[in-house]
């Protein structure tokens, strides 16, 4: 029986790939998608999530409006130079009209899914962690209904926004610290080192393009994203950041876990948003499973197989 899944996201080209992967994976039942600020502004990410649900024919999946800003400190940084001004590589206007969000907040939608589920629910948090952090803080009575939180974010080495911080964690360090030091919910982190290592090259992208109309649209979104990666890293391959994390959410064990105590730097110096190894959250804090990908071809094959399964 498919396991229930909530996706907390900020589409984003790689978020789009991750959403389609989840919606086409038979192992999971996507019960809600919540879209917050992040790669582009919250109005755009919400509309993008709605367009992707419509593109895949999944208008049955409830869509929730997530946080419009971080928990504590406002942040204006966006990633339009990576994902395009519309967040989807300039393709948003070519997609179907978006699914309308349900009334109320995204956090309320997440709580409702947890309340109604007959079994524990996995949360895939692949954007800023604001909504997931609010859920954990506001509804501690529901933490027992969460199977695991799978996070795409953080960097054990160097970051991609600053020398020390990765984008999703840097977007809301206080929220990331709250989630990563949660002591009563299993948390798995797919860091930047892992996702940069899971980079799809020309043959993979050609196979995606030729699979079906939805995949062809994904490939068109990826094209300018591919140009960015070629210019920044000097190789013709795109990192499947959020899709790598979603693969672990839909098929646990796809990545290899190393339990590691983590904290997030929430000061205002140059290390703000850094993911720091070491004790956090009090003496009883549960270590985070930091996930790596020893077999990258197997990860890329598993992602492509699910994307092209329609």
C-alpha cells in the first residue's frame, strides 16, 4: 500500500523534477503539496506548484499556500538567475492553468493530513524549512504521526549561497535549526555534497526529453538551468538536488545514512546558515541521518525510471 507523503517545496526547476518524480512513484500517495517563498517569491512558487499538479493530471492533490517569509528575519535573496525569473526556466506561462490552493494555510493543510492519516506520514521538505518548523512547533501532538522528515538542504563542506551556507538552510536558518534538532521525529538530510554528486548528463537529459509530453516539458525547463551549471561548474551536467531527496522519501534506503548531530549557525556573521556538525538541541537530541550516494548511476537510473513511468 502506498505510504502517505507531504511535499514542502518552493518550485524551482529541480523542485519541478522532484514533484513529478513523487507524483509518478507508486510507492507513495502524495497527500498534500505546500509551496512557500524560496527560489522565487511565494505567489510564483504557489502558482508553479499548481501548474505542475495540472501538468501531471493530479488536480486531486491538495495545494497549500506556505510561508511568505522566514520565521524571524526577512530575506530578499532569490534564485531567479538559476531557475529563471518565473522559477521554471521561463516555461511557467506554457504550462496549464494552476490548481487553486485550498483555503487556509499550508501548515493547517499539513496538520490535517497528519490528523487524518491512518499511518505515519513522510514529509519531504525540499525548500526553506519554515512551514515544517512551524508545524513541529505548533502541533507537537502530531509528531508521533510523522514517519520521517527528509530534507534537501545544508552543506557539510562549502555552500552555494555563501562559502559556508546552502540555499534552503540559508533561506531560514532558525527554521532549519528547529527541524534538524527535533528530538522526537527522525530527520534525514540530503546535503549539497550529495546532490551535486548526483548530476545528470546529456544522455540522461535526452532520455528524459524523449519519454512523454510531461518529461519533454521538464527537459525544456531544465535547459537554462543546464546552461547555469555548465557555466558555473564547467561540465555539461545538472544537479538533481530535490529529486535526489525525493527518491529517498519514496524509496527509503536509496541513499546511505550516517547518523550525525547537527546544528545551524543562526548568528549574523559570514557563517550564518552554515550546517555545523556537533551536538545540538539539548542532551537528548536525536542525530540526523546525513545521506550520501555511494552508487550515483543507480540513483540517476532510479530517478529517471520513475519520471518516465507514465
